[in-house]
């Protein structure tokens, strides 16, 4: 096993060892993050006039834009963590175990990003925090987003990650180094006794069981934010909530495939994250994608068949008008991965490259579809005969969104460098004990 | 308890937009905000065209979607039927604006001071002061700073602060002092009638009894306090003659 | 002991959530005039309830055994 310059045995998985490549990665994320912060400062000082958003109606704009699309997208990605955990615990899919922790990490990071995306969308961000604690109303669909998603779901996921990591933390804490104190804190006296293992098995099962309803509610609640609004054509509908859950699954599982492939390559963990694991994720993504495509077709048929006047204006804008490139681009980015996944499933040969490409494509499609839910109903969906509006994000919005992605990459990178992102294995334990 | 309502007589409205002007003066709204807005529609193709007008204040719905969705209770309905925004509570999420099918909500995208009319004028100029008497805008109606209603919130005038939502208040500061809303007071053709609909002897109640009022976008189930008589509900076939030119 | 504390926390958390929810929502209130929560800081109680329920898992695992004390 490799040793560091000071003669200490190196920590497994390159923890605490920041190579030039990693420095470059951190520097790059920090630069993009700084750009995002500049954009936020611009928005805070000038007001939301710095964004491309304008009032619906006489001003002919969209008052929810890229930010809310990203809120929905980020919270959708958080689907990954608990789902993978649940697959492992409830369906006993052991092959996915090495992916569990990075999936939980992805959940936590994306929820944090979602929370930040909500904050930047508020005209009064500070009040957003204080007033929600004081006056939040359960009658508003936002209550679920605030209390269940941010408080419940995020907190539960952190608890899950924390408890699941205690064993590895205890192993890492045996190892001298700058991170020892952190690992010791995380382990919190874990001795890896039989009783502790049994207890953890119990809690992780009950936690997974408790979080799954929370996950469905949390993602549905976002659907309700839109689906309950009679006054906005294209939003009102019973299908919104289930479709939101399905697309959340698609983007979340797509994202975990990409992250798993990157970490597999980085850590040379081809043996740990097996092709079977990828085939499981691929098949799971295929099923979710099929469900979502079904919802999409149903929605499209309803839109084209019945079509009241306003819906017609909206569907024209979506299918042939202003939003057609995004619409058909998203459809292509959903159908192509579906074909690729089906072909791989039938051939029983899985290719990581194709899976990663599918993961990236479905995520682009998810962003596109979220955008198409949020924006066109505002610009083309006014019930009174206002003129058709338009919306295009400003550099501030793009900057903030890029900054959020950079923050996410930074958090994931920091975690990889400070804690075993793959659960430790027998031989790695040996090297720690040495 | 009084229950306020408004009747808009489309047969009398001549589309002069004096109500919009009166609202702006009374409530000091900034350039892009039209708490009261009058659609000017054109129908058909030249030369067989027909013009029609449709004033659109906030409908002060009894089943207000904006009140339902407000996450912090900044948008609320008073017992007398007026729907108001508390600018000190509003977090600026703009959900109300999307829940509202009428498009009556206006958001302060910037500091109101930066969005008023006639920003480029030198107010110290003697030619200007001879007209203004030395008053430097933005003029602020002092009544807006007072607290109104049982719940004593600072709701009149919409608050005019960056990052919060505002909309028509039925001129709550005037109504509470026994006056009519500015738009109603100004209307030269008496197309707007305001009053207590729960009292059968008010002019508005007589109006409602004599004519057959209809509501705007009845199908959305919002139960508006604003009623229309004469004319017909607007359809998307109508096109606006001109679009408000306003800088946000 | 361990099970008792955990169960108490879960029950207390759920109770807090119920109190917080109905304290924040004026369901059945006779006035539409004011949309403030009935109990001050009721939404915070709800969030606290969620946190208490899931903290029970930490307590269950981290509570030291009786023998060691």
C-alpha cells in the first residue's frame, strides 16, 4: 500500500490526499461559484429586475423562470439516494451496496442546492427563512416543499448517511491524520460489536421504510404546487404529482449512474462497482423512463384531443411554436436513452459509456421538461386575452444556476476527499490496521 | 358587517382609462404596475371591426386562489371582502401571481424609487418648480403609512418595497374613511359602482337586482366580488389594440 | 430503556407534528379574515416534530449501553 511523504500509511480511496488534478477541480468549482455569488449580489442589490422574469399579464412575462425549474429539478435528483437505499434494504440487492453512500450524498447535496435555488428565487430571501418558521400555512402547497422536503427529507437523509457511515468512520478514526478528529466525531464511539451491527441493521430498515413515504409525498408536493392551480392552463391536472415523481426518479437514477461511473473511474473501483450494479441501475432507469414516457403520451393525447381554446394556444406554443425546440429536444433526450437501455437490456450486455450518455441525456431532458412545465403556462396560458408573453433568462440567472452546480460539485468533491465514498472493504481495513 | 363589491357596467365604459390614471395618482404605483387596467379590444377584421373595453381591477374573490396559495399568510381576505397584501409579511415568492387567473398581481422587481415615472427630470429647474411648487417626487400618499382593519396591518398602497408583491386594495384607506375607491370616484361615465352588497338599499345592490351581473372567468370558481353587467365575457379571439408600454 | 426512549421520541415527534399542523392551519376557524397560525410558531413545531422523529434513530443507535455507565 502506498505511503504519504511523512511515512504514514495512506488512507484508502485517496482520502485527505489532494493531488494537482483535485486542486484544479476545486479551483475550477470555486471560480464558477464565485461567478454565481457575483450574480447573486447583483440580484440582491438591483432587485429581481436583474433577472429575465417579469409579471404575468400586462408585462407579458413569466414570473417564475429558470430558478423554479431548477428547484424542481434539484429536488427531483434527490430521488436517487433513498431509492437506492431502499432497493438494497427492502429488495436485498447487495450489488448496489457500494453505490448506496454516494447516492445518499447525491440526495443531500441536491436537496441543499434545491433549498438555495428557492432562496435566490425569493424577492425577500431573509424574510423567506424567518417568516416561514413563524407563519407557514399548511393550506399552501409550498408548506410541503418547505417542511417536508427541506426539513424532513433533508434531515432524514443526513441521519441516514450519518448512521450508515459510522462503521467506516470508526475504521478511519484508527488512522492518524488531520481528519482523525472528524472521523472520531462521526464514529461517536462505534465499536463494531455484534449488538451495534444488529441495531444499525434495524434502524436502517425502519429509516428506509419511513423515508419512502416522505419521498413520495415530497415529490408529489412539488407536483401539487403546479397541479392545483385552476387558473393556469397546462398546470391543473391530477397527473402532475405522479408525473413529477416519475421524472424525479428518471433524473435521480440517471444522475447516480453518471456519478457512480465517475467515481468508479477515479478510484479505479471497477471491481467494487460491478457491471451488475450498473445493469440494475440501467434497468431501473428504463422502467422509470417507460412510466414517465407513458405519462407524457397520456398528457399529450389529452391536450390534443380535447383542447379548450387556451390549451390550444399553449399546445401550439409547445409543439410547433416558441418552445418546440426545447420540447422536441427533451422528447428526443428521453426516447433515445429509452431505446439504448432497451437494446442493452435485451442484448444483456451493458456498456458504461452508453449508460453515462443516457444518464446525462435524461437529466438534460428533465431540466427541459421542468422548464416547459413552469414557463409556457405563464407566457401563453393567460385566461384573459393578454398578449402572448415571452421569457428568456438573464446572465444573472444562468450565473446563479452555474454557481449552484459548482457548489454541488464542490460539496461532492470535498466529501470524496474526506470520507470513504465507497464503503470500506476487508483489505482496506487491513491497510488501516497496519 | 359590510361586504364590499364593485359593478363594472360595460355598456357605459368608454375606455378612457381615467380610472387607471386615478389609481396611479392615488396609490403612487410605479411605471409598469396597473392595479386597475382597462383592456381595449378589437374584434373582427377591417372594415368590419368592433371595439370593446374591459376594466380589470383585482376581483377580490371570495374563494381567492392567491390567498389559498400564499405560504406565509401575507395575502389575506378581510371579512368585508377586501383581499389585501401585507408587504411586511410577503417573502416575494410570487406564487399568488401564478395562482391568479386574472393577472392582477404586480411584483416590485426593483426599488420603487428607481421605477417611477419621469426619472430623468431635473426637479430643481425653475421651469419645473413653477409647476410642481417645489415638490420632488416620488410623492407618497401619507395615508399609506397608517394601519387598517381589525388586524391592523400596513396594507394600503401596497407597501411599495423591493421584492414584495402588490395589487389593487379597493383603496382600503379611502373606503375605511367612507370614501369611494379612486377609480370609482373618477369614472366620468359612472361605469364603476362600488358599495356594500349586503345592504339591499345601496346603489350597488339596486344595480345588481336590476341587471344580470356576470363574473369574469366564472369557470375558475373564484367567486369574485367584482361583477360585470352588459357586454359579454372576453374570449381569446379578442386582440388588444395596444400593449402598455412600460419599463420594468 | 433504549427502545423506550426511541419510542417516546417518535410518539412525541408525531404529536408535535400534529399540534404544529393544526396549530398552523386554521381549518374550521370561523373567520377568513386573518390567515395567521393559531399557535405562535406552529410551523416551527411541525418542523421540530419531523426532526425529533428522525433523531430517534440516532438516539437508538448512539445511546450508550446501561452496563457501561
